[in-house]
C-alpha cells in the first residue's frame, strides 16, 4: 500500500513538472496580445479565488504570462515566509518580556528592603510587630544632649541638674537629641562605669521637627542599677552626660 502511494506521488510530481515545462515554452506570444497586466497576475498569484476566471484560461495559452505568473507566485511565497518568520520573532520577544516582568514583580514583592543600620532594623521590627500579652511594650525615653559639654578629659562629677533616669527594662526605645550643629554621620553610644563600657551601640541620626535624633532600641535588664556616664562619640565630637539606671514604673518614664 505504501509503495503504491509513493509511486502515485512520484507520478504526480512528474506530471506537474512536465506541465510547468510545457506551458512555459509551448505558447510563445512575443506581441503579448490579450495579456493581462502585471498587477492582475500578481493579484491572481496572491488571491486566486478573488481574481477573474479568464486569467487562468489565458495562462494555459500564453507562455510569457505563465512564466510571469510563476515569478509572482514565488515572490508571494517568499513574502509569506518572511511575514511568518517576523510573527514568530515577535511572539518570542513578547513572551520573553512577559516572563521578565513577572519575575521582576515577584522579586520586587518578596525582597526585603535593606536598612542602613542594625538598630533601625530592630526599631522598625518592634514597631511593626503586633504586641501580644506577656511581651513587654517598648518604653520611650528622650535624653537631651544639647546642654552637655564636650568631653576633654576626666568626667565632671559635680552636675547641678538631676541625671536622666533610664529604666532597667527589657525594651527601652532610647532617643538622644544631639546638640545644634551636629553633623549627619554615624555615632557611637556607650554606657560607661569607671571607664568600662557596660553597653554600646551605633546609629545614624535622623531629622524630626528640626531636631537631629539618635534612635535605638535597648535591653537594659543586664545593666545593674546605679550611676553611669552616657557617652556619645563621633569624629571630632564627644559628649558625656551622667545618667541613672533604675527600676522605674512605666508611668514615671520620660516620654519624647
């Protein structure tokens, strides 16, 4: 059965080849009498069902028009291939753009923002996490360093004002108000006792209502209650102020 089909296909190809060769030479028409225009042949090659039926009859009796028709048919075939190739390229590019946009949106949605400071990250997490029973709420405390004198040697232990009280609690939202003219840079904060630091941290200030504030979230439960020196240091900047770490009810904590 397959052999018969193959033979039929070979016979059909031979017949078509013979017909094409015969029609391209058997009917010369040097004066082109009764020949359709080149546009009509092009239209018949591209849309044969919409063209005049007389053109097909003419092609079977005019070799020049038949050859011209074959040329138009080949150009139409090549143009169709180019259009399909361009369409495939456009579809591929569009699909790649869609995949890229989906990946970008997914990455942007699930990527966590990078904070500039370890302390800022802890503060943001504490503010955004809902409080549950049994978990301490951060106690806010503002200490103004505007009246503190620069440190240039031994600490002055004879202060006329009462030192700020820092609660000995597991979550203290400590805010330090820097003196006017302080620069926007990283600052080191320490709680000293007899020259040794019992707590330290680093933070970068931010402006709020025209004031430059250092913000940090601290656990002071490991600090023994008593008098300490709160020291803030940066390049060409060093201030110290005496503070008192003490167990204080939340109602007595100084609010910012």
